């Protein structure tokens, strides 16, 4: 039997124009596309000849079990089909791409990897926030706002590291995250932002101090999907985005 292959594709942060040319090529060659919930459906026009299968996964909502997705990819590839596994952002950055890669590898399935632009850099950039700047920070740390087993994040180590923090999937635990950072020694006045629906026309944001962040999020009804950015570089946001800082600064 002719064995197909699976291509793990990062679709980018939301704006369909931020998907790579290689991703477009891979979608055009696919027989079937397994697409996650957060992927902008406009990109599926590049897969006009493919069967589209929704396998949405979003925190806090009913989701397709990961083991079921793994089995589906393997079965389709063993049938000789070219499978595009389409994920938001980059598949290998909080996208479970690593888990899927290991399952496919164990089954002996041929794979290709197409990196995507991650929201961790693209979304702050929409506001003119560079996650690194040599006069403000020596690095950036991407971190999840919750762990699979519920183990607390080591906020003290992150504060001591002194890098910009870009926190994925943190809205549910926002008060605990802020408390953890403050208890670990981060300054109340540290600039911080929440950016919802980043890179899309519906994008909205609040920019304020770390201590004021939970109140700002509640006042503006911020919700997932959203990215939290904490660090001195947030103060570099373009001036029109900084109006919120005046509203919420303690």
C-alpha cells in the first residue's frame, strides 16, 4: 500500500496574510485538512481540492481528544492520503505539535514541518511592542498560563530572569498570574498588556501596569483567545494604544 504523509502546518496568528508561502503550497497539495478551532477559515481557500475535517481544540471548551486526532492522522496517511494538520500560530509552540510528531513517528508515518509565525511575536508587534530591545531586556520568555497537571508555574524564576514575559493561555488564571508575579518581586508598576484576537480586525487591547491588569481585563471584558505581555518593552507601544494606561494605572 502506498503510504501517504502528514504535514504539520502553522497557520500564523490569525491574519490570513501572515501565513507562509510554504504553508500555502502544502495546503494546495493536501487531500485532507485537519483544522484547529483557532485557525482563520479564510486560509482554507488555499485547500480548495481537499476535504476539510474540523478537529477544534480550545481551552475551556469541548474539544476533540488529542488521541483521536493522532489516530485519525495515522489512519489517513496509511490510506495513502496527503494530510495537512493545520494549527494556529506555530505547531511547535504551545500547539501540541510535538505530541503529534511523536505519535506519527511511532507509527512510521512520513512527516513534513511547516513553521508558522507565532502570536507571541506577531501580536505585540501590531501595537509597536518589540518583545526584545537591547536597552530594555536581554531576552523574551514564552510561557503557558497553566500547566497540564496543574503544577504552579515558577514565577519567581521568571521574574529573576528579567526577560519580557509572553504568556499564552493565561486569561482563566489572570489574577493568580499577577499575584504570582507580584509575590515573586516584580514591580507593581511594570508595564503589562492583554491583547485579544491579535492581528484580526476584532483585535482589542488594554495596556496598563501589572497590578492594574486584572481590573482592566474585567472592565474591558477581555477574554480568550488573548495574549498577556509583561515587561518594560510594553511601554514602547504606539501612542494611540497607550490611552488605556491612563485609565487603569494605579
